[in-house]
């Protein structure tokens, strides 16, 4: 990964291999696993670190291992703000 961050937590997530084999062009997804806003910044050593912020990574990895058999769709989201955004005031 070209990311220069020192925290390996988000980088330990496996590459996405979806859509699931359960899906087809004629079958819309019925189940989804949504991973919301997992960022290195929230892990220990990150700019916005929270206590045990990296504890969620093994849980996500465990669910992702089962995801192709369990979920029709896997989605990762990441919040971001442009420089100068009011969030940085």
C-alpha cells in the first residue's frame, strides 16, 4: 500500500472480492455487510485515535471471512473532509 501512515490496522483488511457468488444480474442483493468509516486515524497512533480503535479490525476480518457465504453485498464507507472544512476548526 502506498499509504505512508504508521498504523497497519486498516491495511490488514483483506482485499474485497465481491459481489458475492450468490448474486446475479437478475437477483438483487438481500443482505449486506456495511463497514462504516474504519480509518487509520482512529487507530492507536492515529491523528484522531480512540482507545482500542483497532479492536474492531479482527471482528471485521472475521465477518469478512464469512461474508461471501453470508452476505450478498459488502460495502466499505469512509468519511472525509476537504482541507479547510469546518470540522477542522
